[in-house]
C-alpha cells in the first residue's frame, strides 16, 4: 500500500507530451497577442504547425476559455483572445 505522502509517478513520455502541448499552445497564444485575431491558415504560417494540430489546440483552448471565435475572414473562422473583445 502506498503512503499518502508518496508522490504518484508520472510517465516520462506523458510528461514530455504535456510539455510539448503546453509549449505549442503558448506559441499560438503569443502569436495572437502579437498579431491579433487570426485564421488557422495565418496561425499555421506563423507557427509552422500543421493545420490539423492547430485546430485540435484551438478547440481545446476554446473549451478552456483561452480563445474565442471572433468572426470570419476569407471563409475561415477567426480566433482571438477574450481580452480582444471590445465592450
């Protein structure tokens, strides 16, 4: 039986995946902070990330309230940061 004070072991592969996911999401957020609301095409060019990976990150970040859909441009959704909404 494990003692309560014993820390659970984190699989090193899982930890690396989590760190990479956090790094990629921070890169997306930083791009939006620097250049404002962006489409997946624009973000893909700026971050060199595949569009499918970007979409998965944007979906997750939207669920966590980190990004919002701001509208459309060139038949694509435009994603932005919540603080970019003008009241």
